[in-house]
């Protein structure tokens, strides 16, 4: 009977249209039924049906060859390995090497030690991670959204009441609407000390979000303004450092020479601290990637709001 089955498989070897209870040999010359796996007889010319790693899993110690112990809802039973791999909601819990399931899914015998399975994320993993993130947020509430000297949803930073809603994500316009809803507006940085206090606060509390500020480029007068109409400071120490590849190295200053005049009067420097010209975006942000220096960004980018309110 076994010889007859093998002859039938040989007849279809060219197409390798293996049935639901067969696997193709690694070399692809024939199909082998599950019941012929690990029977101490090389049914594949390349011996892939008797692979040592495959057989250690296929001939497990919990059940008969070709079966695995499946535990669900506290009940355990030996079932065919193909059923073990296909069972979901709930899935089987057991000791079966899941690389066997990968072989059955691909319907081809391969050395089991060549299979690399991706990490399995269960719904429980996602739940536990979300709980951890909630605990992290609670631990940071006093440093982001709460302080006895400030209104609700605000904390004190450098003598100002700021709302650092770092878990939020919105466009510049949406961020400003959120700030207005909680009684404030997007932050306008008034001086260097306020700016330093803010950056130190973000770093000390290990906040790695990107934030919108209350600065924007106005096309009416082609200038950068805060929300109250005051001009924004440009350059050091506020704006991120940019490198322009089109510029050559800064000219060497040699007193009394043409090179000196070129260095003093030239408009193209290798580095600059300022918005893009023309602007990359019309809204101002401070981002973790740029070490919380200001940068001009696309106003539709999703970032978190920093709100400010009067005490």
C-alpha cells in the first residue's frame, strides 16, 4: 500500500500539487503523506522527511507520533498536529515547536533549524503594554498637566503655567484649538530663560514628543510672528542648526585680501541657525530629533500641543 501511494505521488511530481495531508520534499521531487514522516524510511530522496530536528518535534513525548497535546480552557487532549496548528480562539497551549506549523503552512519540508519565527504578540501583551503606558502617564501628570499653583491641566515650568499634553497628536490648528478649549493658547516663548527652563523640563522628565509652539510665518508681511503679533527671535540660541549642501566651505579670513572681503560680505555660509528660506513650513515646533530647537514645519504634521495660560 505504501509503495502504491509513493507511485501516485511520483505521477504528480511534476506539478507537485500535494494534497491537504501531504508535504513536498525539500528538493521538490515528490509529495509525502504526513503518516510517512519520521518513520525511519527515506521517502524523500534527499532525506528531508527524516530530518532530525523535524522528527524530534513530530515524535513528541506527550502524544503519539504526528499528534500534540493541546490545552484549552483547562482541558488537555492529544490531537493531530495539523489541527493543533490551525486551532484558534482559543489557540492550543502546549509544547509543540511552532516551526512545525510553519512547515505545514508552507506545505514544504525544510530543515527546521533554518526557520526563524517572528515574535508572537498576543492580545494580553498589548493589554499589559497599554497598562504600563497608563502608569507612566500617571507618574508624569504632576510634571505635565497638574500643579497646585496653576489651573487644571497645567503645570508650572519656569514661573509659567504650561500644559504639556505629550500624548496628544494634532495639526497646528487643532493644537491651538485644544489650548483655547482649556483656557490658554499655544506657547509663545518670551525670553531665553523661559526657553531653557522648558527644554530642561522636557529632558529631565524624559519626554520625547514633538510639540507645536505659537509661532507662524505670515505671508502678508513675510515675517515670523508670535500669536500676539510680536516678532519671533531668529537665530541663536532658539533655532535649529541647518546645513546647506549648496554652500561651499566658509571662506578663510585673510586680512587685507579679497578673501577677507568675500568672507565678510558673502551671503552663503556652510551652516545657519534660522528658518528655511523659503520656509519649509509655516508653523513653528520644537522636536526631540532636533534637540528641542525651533524649526519651521508643515502645519499639517501631527504633534503635541504646549499650551500656556495666565495664573
